[in-house]
C-alpha cells in the first residue's frame, strides 16, 4: 500500500489573512459621510447669510458736507455700530454719508453737514448720549419704522437714522465716534414760534 502524498496547503492557508479593524472600517465609512454633511451645512449657511448688497442712498440737502468737521468725522468711523457692520454705498453715494448693515433688515445711516432740522427749537427735548446732545425725529408720522437723531451740539449737524427695534447700541457707538471727532459747540436752536 502506498502512502498518501502529503497534502499541499492551499494558498490561503500559507499567507496570513489581513483583517481590518472595525474602527478603521467605521472611519472609512464615516469620512465621506461627514464630508457630504459638511458641504450641505456650508451651503445652508451660505443661503442664510447672502452677500450683502451695497446700500443705495438718495441725496439730501447737506450744505456743510464738505466741511473739515465732516471730513474728520467720516475718516474715522467705526467698522461696526452694535450688531451693524459697515456697508459699501452704491454709486453715486452722497458726500459725508456712511451706512452700517445688520444680518437682516434696514441699515443705520449717518449723514454729516445737514442744515438745522426745522423742528429743532428752544423748546425741543434733547437726549444726552455719551456727552453728545441728540434731538430725535420719529418717522412714525410718515409711516417710517425708524427715528433720525440729530447731534445738535457739534458745529455741524450730524444725523443718524436708526431702525426701530435696533436697541441703544448703534446710537451709543455713533455718539462715541461723534464725540471723538468733533468738539462740542453751543446749541443754535430756532426760536419758539408764536402760534
């Protein structure tokens, strides 16, 4: 009787098998999924924060817009007023004018060199914010959801239009800029008209 030939091991029995660790497999699956989720999240954020458009402002009477006071003020304005960030103005932009935009909604607008507001007289109530005396004209009578505040003690009239509901910070930051750039001057209200 002949002896059986020795059995040759199969190739798979002689070579070590590569076993992948479960964590490596999970990572290989998770990375592409995370990349897709990241792209979707970035697209959603981009859609929520669209690029801000330039702010278009119409011309208004501003006889002192080219004054040295307005040049000084406009050259050193802050990049933000509260939650509002400095905006580009659409051409043709009025002189001595700046705007700040929120994430959504209407901008805060500053104009320098305006004439004395006709409503500002010796009986007008004033608000003092960070040392600057302001006279407020509400837009409610004209159906405008904003107030315009006039700095009335700086040698030139500076107007800051603030949307309703924006809180006190934009006017406070505007006051700081006005106070830094322009020294206080005596008030010049109109006389009280007799009825």
